[in-house]
C-alpha cells in the first residue's frame, strides 16, 4: 500500500508541474446538486439514495486556487463528508489533488481517499480522468467490517455544436457523457470485496434555462453487479450570466457526481463457530463478521 501511495503522489505532482506554462485564470464558481436514485456497493443490498452536494471554487492568484465540496447521502444509513483540492488551470484543462473524507452513519465508520484528477478541454468535448485511493484500512462497526474502495475513471462529454436539439436547447447546452471505470483492484481489503469490477459510465444532461441543469441520468455499473444511478438538478452560480453547460462544466474539476466515494462490506464468514449452551453440545456455525 505504501508503494501505491508513493507512486500516486509522484504521478500527481508530476502532472501538476508539467502542465503548460501559459495558463488561463480560474473564476469564482458555485454549484448545488440534488439527485435521487439507487445504489449497490460490494456485499451490500441495493437501495434508494438521495444525494445533496454543494461545490465551490475559490481562485487565489491567476490560474491557481482551491476547490471544495460538501455532500450528504441518505438511504441505507446516512453519509456526510467533504473533499478539497488545490487546483491549477492551464490552457486547455485543469489539474488538482483532492483529499476526500466521509463518515458513514450505518456502522459509524470513517474513510479518507486521495484523488488526483485532470481535465482536458477540446472544442466540443471535455475529457475527465481521476483516480480515488483509500488511505485507511479496515473499519469495524455494528459487528461488520468495511473497507474503502478505490476507483479509476475516465469519461468524455460531448456537447452538440448546433441548435438541432430544439428551440430551448441551444448550442453547447446538451451533454452526452460516456466512459469506463475500474474499481476494487487496490487498497486495504480489496481482495475481500468480491474482486475487481469493470464497467461503463453514462450520462445525459441539458441546460433548459440559465443556471439550471437537468441530469436525466448519471450512472455507472460494473460486471460484479455494483452500480450507482441517479437523476436530478444542478444549480450554478457564477459571475457571468447565460453561460452554456459546456462552459459550466469547465469551471471545476471532477470527481463531481462520484464525489461521495464508495465503500464495501466484507462478506459474512460461513466458518465462524461459537458454542451455545453446555460445552458438550454441538457447535453453531455461521454468522457475520
């Protein structure tokens, strides 16, 4: 694990110092996102989820600033947390290194993730990539053991360059997002959570009015049956009115929808035995760990 963290830090620092010298400035920006949907984590039952997130970007000097977010997830127990990162803007993209914390109320556990992220902006496409790595080990609560889940994700968002979506959906205001994600291949306890998962990331969003976006669907799934899918609204706050959805997405770094990082429960053990009654009575085996 130490070698993985060292390599992660090296790659992230190298990416930050090697970006082009000619940079574009950051701008003050805020966003509130409300969404509802369903989720299934490793060895956990599926269920409905409600997520609220508030995000802000604060420029310090020119192309350098800080991005932070607070989130709440309701459903199977409540989760609350935050992430914060120094962000560097450069011509054609942004890069940053997040520290993410989450408290999970169901079993009273706490997780910290390190998340390097980078974005590249093409004329009609936004490219986003990030990697989330859990720092702490096993967490125990309610006679269960939980582990943080790592995740590598890369997506591309295409924005239609014309008005052919209709009279209310103008140029750059419809987003079609697709990509891939790989999870649970590193970090403490990853081999106890059912194996590596690979699968697609998909999304469709549009901006029907200034400052308000509708996420028709945002979701990801892997071949192990883990998934997260939601629909909702986003409210943007910036110094310029009438900004397109494409430009709004370029004012901050992902992870965004996936900011509340995932966890997983260790599968209950079937070989744990305990004595019940007198010592000469048969053992009762099974139960949870």
